[in-house]
C-alpha cells in the first residue's frame, strides 16, 4: 500500500465549456460522464482516479456548471457583515442558504463550489472559441472565494476561431497568469505536462503525486507509441513481402492479362483489409476501442485519402498524384512491380509499371517453371511500400493527437499532411527492400511462401519499429 497522498483536482466552470471532455482526456476514458453539445449535462459531482502500477496519484472531480454566476456573486457579497471578513467565510455562509441546499434553485452550483472548496487545485475550463464575458469574470470571482489555487484551462484551442490571446489577457487582469492551453479534442501531451508542472508550482505539498503522474504518463506514452510502432512495422513487412502468383494460364496474352488483373485486384484487397486491421490495432494501443475507435478511424482515413491507397485522393495527399490524366496514371503505375515472364503488357498501368519485369534476368527453379506455365507474380514496388509506411505513421500520430472526448469530427489534415510530406526513413526503406524478396514473410502471400528465416523477419520488424518510433517522437507541426 502506497503512502502517497493523491492530489484532488476539481474541474469547474460554466456549462458546455468542455469540463467533462477535459476529464475524459485526462483520465483516458471515454466512458466517464456525458459529453454533449448542450449545456447542463453534468448534474452531480463525479470522480475518476488516475493511477499507475496500482498507485492512485490523482482524483479528478467533474462538477456541475456555474450557470447563474451573477446571482452567486451578489449573494456572496450579501453575506458580508464586516469589512475584514475573508471571502472563504462569505462562501461558507452562502452554501447554507436555502437556495443552495437540496431542492434550492442554486443546488447544482452549490455542489460544484463545495467540491471546489475541498479540492487541492481547481481547473477552470474555458471554451476558447467564446469571447470573455461578464459572467466569466463573475465565475472567477466566486471561485476565488474557495481560497483554492486556480488554473485557467483553455479548451478547443485547436479551432481557428479560438480567442486564446483575449482569454490570457482577461485571466491576467484577474491575477491568473498560469493559463494553460489544453485541448481535449486535439491532444498534445506537452500541454498536459505544462498543466502538471503548473500544479506542482501551486500545490507543492502534492509534488510527489504530481511527479508520479508525470513519470507514469511518460512511461505509458512510450509504451503506447512502441506498441503502435510494432503493429505498424509488422504490417509493413507483410505489405512489402506480399506476393500474389496467378494460376497457370495456358492461353495467350489476353488470358495472362486477365490473370494479372485478377491478381492485382486480389493484392489490393488483401492490403486494404490488412491496413484496416493495422489501424484497429494502433487504435487499441492508444486506448481507443469500439465506437470511439470507429469514429476516430473514419476521420483518419478521410485525412489520408480514403481506404484505397491507389486512389487519386491518397496519391495526391502523398505527393504522388499530378492532375491531368497521364501524369496521374504514371504516378499510380509506380505502386507495384509485376514479373510476367516475357509477356508484354503495353500501357497496362493498373498496378504494374508498364512492361515491368521484376526478376526476369537470372530466374531459376520455381520462378522459371511458373513462367513456362504462364504464371505471373505481383507485389508492391518501393514507392507503394513507402506510401503505406507514411499512411501508417500518419495514423499513429493522428491517434496520439486525438483526445478521448471528441463528440464531433475534428479535422486532422494538417497533422496527416505533415507526416505524408516527410521522406521515408532509410532504415524502413532498407528493411522493406529485404522483405520484398521474401514472400514467405508475409501472411498475405498467395500461395504462402516458404516460412524459413522468420527470425530474420523479426529483425526486420524490429528495425522498422525503431525507425517508426523515432519518426513518431518528432514534434508535428500544425
């Protein structure tokens, strides 16, 4: 049993400023409370704990909104009987008035203030899309009466209409200079770190708990990123090594072309399904499951260009598509290599580069026999593997930046565009090229290749995961 004393944090403020969404992101729990675009959805004080390795480091309180802040402030001042009385004394008198007890018209506001008065620190949730108004200043005055440290928390700062500077100025005029931007929808772990460091300054007696919170969050973040990197790397080896061999075709070029069409479609479908499974695995690494994972994945898929990685939208986002017909076909043509045993494909560009002959020289054994039988092989080219790598890393970053509290679509195009625009790490390129020569490394190959060298496959996965992890750690612009 740890003797660590958890810090008690109350999230307070007006209704519909994102109080519950802040808690959900801090707790990494979508199932905590009710998030709604309509105000007043929190009716009671609810608590959620944050812990690591069996030790609770923080208890986070969700409180009802301070709806009638002007009346609260007036009633607070009405309790003054002596000029020298402190505001906490006035608040204690206020909270026993008939209006503030069960059944009173200020019952919900009073319950929020009682919770705030018992907390170690208050987080005042602000919808940064709004302009500061008199009611906000009334709320700050009433909350100041709790005599608890208060940190203004700017929510929804990722929106273009956010009035961050106006809020910082308004809070500074009330003597609140530790204003933190903490977006519960587009999440940045650096914001949470700044929040925790502000708490440590304001509540030094809870330093041990806050430090454990910081260390625990960093450790779980590294674990999540590494698990996601492993899932991405395993998928990329599958994609790079995936090889489809067509059935024997005794006919001429037309039959072989049809067989190649069918193999191309088969490869695309297998890769698309496997990419979807990878996204689900990455979502789970960051704590997204069920409907939450589904809705977030849909936003990510839209941002990376859709499920069809050979489509125009996907290629355009990756810088591989040029508008205007032929240029686009050429771009699509680099996605895969086809080994067709001397069969001329002419201008065929569905997946194989026109006339490409991977391994045509020096073919022996099984490959030569397949060519005699009229069989063909198709696999991703280097550019195709690189495209899938960038889509996978963009998926990782998007989940890292996604808070657990969104109730409406949040555009992440800037985050995705940043990743899609980066060059492929050379470690990934080298390991992928090794994988492309080993069909047996891929669970997508048909027929399955020889499974020898799986230890080497593991080495390739580890090298790719290390490189992907490094890319994911690099700060993202936007």
